C-alpha cells in the first residue's frame, strides 16, 4: 500500500518536474520579455515626453478640433497622446512575444489572431475618430444653418445629423473588423428607413399643419422687402 | 502676378481697343433695369470731365440672362444735352465681356482690373450696375483725385438712411478704423477709384479665389490700400440709391464673406494694425449737401426673435468663440429681448464680442465657417439695439452715435491685442451685465 502510494507520488512528482522543466524556462523567458517590454515602453514614453516639443502637433489637435473631441475640455496634448500610444504598442508587442515563447497551438493562435487583428483595430479606431469628428463638424453646420434659416428644432436636427454620421462610422468600423457586419448594416438600413418613414409620416400627418404654417409664413413675407433689407446691410 | 487667362471675348475686345487712359468697370448680373442708366452716366462723365483722355467702359458680366449686355453696348447719350464746355477729343469705348471663375462681384472686378492693366490705364473706377442715383459727376469725383491729385484709392462717401449699411456702421467701419487708423466712412461702399499702381497691386495678389471673389472684394480693396500705405481719400457722391435686387444670396453668407475677409486680412497685416493707435481723418473731396433718402423698414420683432432663438440653439457655437464672461453677458440679454423696446446690446459688449470672434477665427481655422455664420443673430441683435436707440434721432445725432461706437472700438484695442497674442487679456469691464445668472451652462 505504502509502496503504491510512493509510486503514485513519484509519478506525480515526475510529471510536475516534467511540467516545470518544460514550462518554467519559457515562463521565465516570457516574464523577462514582459518586464523588458514594460521597461522599454516606459523608457520610450519618458523619452518622448521629454525630448519632443510637440507644439505643432498640439496646434494641429487644437486647430482641427480633435483635442476637444478627445476630451479634457480641449486640453489634450499631442506628445503625451503619442507617448501613450507608443507605450501601449510596445507593451502589447512584448506580451505577444512572451505568449509566443510557449510555442503551443493555442498561443500560436492567439499571436496570429492578434497580429492579424491589430492593424484592423487601428483602422477601425481611426474610422471611429474621423466619424466622430465629422459628426461634430456637420452637426454644428446643421445647427447653425437650421438656426439661421429659422427651421423648427435646430438642436434636434443637429443631433440627428451627428447620430447618423456616428452610426455610419460604426457600421464601417464593424465591416473592417468583420464583426457582426451584417447586423450593423441591417440595423443601419432599418434606421435610415425608419427615419425616412418617420419624417414622411410626420409631414404627411402630424406636422402637416405646422409645415404648412411655416411655409406660409415664409411665403407671406414680401420677397421684395427681404431682398431690399438684405442689400441695406452692406 | 496671380493671373488667370482672359476669356476669349475679353481678348477680342482688347484687340479692338488697345489702350485707354481711364477705365470704368461695371460688374453685372441680370441688371437690365438699371445698367443702361449707369452706362450713360459713366459715358457722360468721361465725355464731360475727361474729354482729353481715352476712356473705356467695361461691363464684366456674370452670365446675365436678360438684356444686360446688349443694353451696355446700345444705350445712347446725347452729347448736346450734357452742356459740355469742350468737344471730346478722344473716344469712349464700350465693352461687355463675361468673366470666368467663381461667380461674384470680386471675379468681375478682377477681369476689369486685368483689362485695365493690359490697356495701360492711368486710372480705373468701378461702380455698381444697380445704381439709380449715379450721375456723371460720380466719375469725375472717383477719377480726378487719382489722375490729378496723386491718390491711389478713392473711397465713396454717401448720405445714407440711418438704418442703411448696418454691417458697415456696426462692424466694418469701426473695426477697420480702429485697426488701421484711417477714418474711411464707407469702406465697403462698392464704388471706388483706383490708380494703376493700386490695381496692379491687387492683380499681383494670389487670394482672388477666396471670399474676395464675392462680397469680400470691397473690404479687401480698402484694407490693402490702407494697410499697405497707399494714398487714400474719399469723394462725396451724394445719396446712394440702388435697385434692390440681389438674387441667390443670404445675410448669413454675406456677413460671412465680409467679416471673414476682415478677419483674414487682420492676420496678414498683424504688424501694421498692432503698431497703430487712434485714428486720423482722410481727405474728403466733393461738395457736401443734404439729400432726401428712401425710408427703410426694419422688422424689430424678427431680429430679436432670431436672437432669442439663437440664445437657445447656438450657445454651443458661441462658447467656442466667446470668453465665459462675454457669453454670460450675451445670454443674459435673451430675456431683455422679450421686452422689445427695452433691449440694449451695449457698445463695449459688442466690441468685445467682435474682438473675441476675430481672435477665435485666427486660432480655430476649422471652425471659421460655423463661427461667422453664428455671428448673424448676434449682429441682428446689435442692429435691433441700434434701431431702438436711434429711433427718434436725426442723421447728425446718429452719426455721433456711430462715432461713439468707433471710439469704443479704439479704446478696447489693447484688449484685442492681448487676446490676439494669447496673453489672456483681462476683462475690460469686469462684471459687465453679469449678475447671479452669469454662470452659463453650455449644452452640447
């Protein structure tokens, strides 16, 4: 009985020893790589923050309106942003390299998928950022135009423009990532169709009188006086 | 030279008329109702006052679909009725050519200046094609200071109704005067006389394809003349009465083009206007007299209504341009706008507002279009305030009121300079129109 237990114990010890001799060196290497990547990422971030002036980038972010879009009440600085991106890229690269050290089917798959997905993620992120910027820009354009043209509910119109553009950006980003692309596309078609139907119904039924009143109000203004008063501004 | 090739019709016309001492340019677009009168006045002016010079009247047309161009070439004057002291020794040629490029007054002027340059003209005058009050004397008053007085730029000086020219009175005149120190009363009057040196300078520039091509042309011409040290003067032309027809434009776009041109030129001539303090009078030629003016109807309720609605809708955009104190003061006016007759947008608030818009225009190029278009309801509020304030005033008193605004623009110029240079200017009137409601919530 004791002998059997001893054998079982030795077998377990042997397996553990095998496991340790198989996986400990790669684990140590992986940990070292992560540590090196972490140090490198921190070093690069530190260097970038201190060595690069970034005034031009800050100006670009401010002038383009990206700084207010990225939050921080428009006080987002370019260099910390780039340094942060470099930090995370190096760290992710280090992690992937560390995972790859184990050389198993699973880890190879993880690394392969990540390498394949990372550029797509970056592109999708850029698409979302551009979409958000365009949404803000055209939302403001719609707001000012609707307000100056005395249209009803300019803020709602601007919000609608923003929502449509953000939604389009999300659909395109999902397409790039091949992530539930059909679902997003179908949702977009339903949304666009819904908006068209709602507007048609609103004009045809509920808001008919309001639209009529609005149009009549416009029509009732004597055009001659409008044009005349326009000239008189200069 | 920022040249574009001349249209074939212009080249053909130039081959017929090789040289001219004086060129009168008339931009047009569907002005058949009035252009005949303008051409006759220009022709008579050249024949009567400059008989010893060769003259050319150039109509630069934007593709009129009526008989505008035909009328330019066919309208007749009877020399015997002009009571001329001498018989014209040189001919007056008439040309009508379509201009190419961006449709607008600026593009039309460009063609006129190009042709004047090729004709080696000594002086050139440009007059609007919808004028009803132009007389032959206008040509004399716009050309003589250039030909005989050595001036490079002659700006018009008109008598106008107190509610006429409100962009001029509330923004362009006071701002240009405060910036460049010259009191040119009608900087965007539209009728100018310029020397060869002046229009050559205009042609040498490369910004013709901007707002300059449209309504920005007048302030662009004036600012370059003043800021670059050309000799400028004014000529009294009497009343300005014109046909009220301006298809396809709206106030917002007009304001954007005019004010945008002023702000753009502020960047180019930064060193000039920063070195300038105060302002001086400019020579005024012509015999001044009082004239009767067409009444102008204004719709106060519509202007104040536009402002009230914008206070709700556009505060997000205004918050980009205005400092928190200024924005709070503007939004506090929203309630006052309900009362109508009690509404006031005070001078110093208006000046701060314009200066802050100018600085943000420089700092945020992407937002320029939004900023300038969002200025429209603020401008309407200022006009409404001006109308209420001057309701019972006579012309001279109104002029004094405009003078007061100009002085305010000049006094607050250090505020503009500090803001422009990003020095974080102190509020020139701390606590102005602010109360417990001064904290503004900006909805996005």
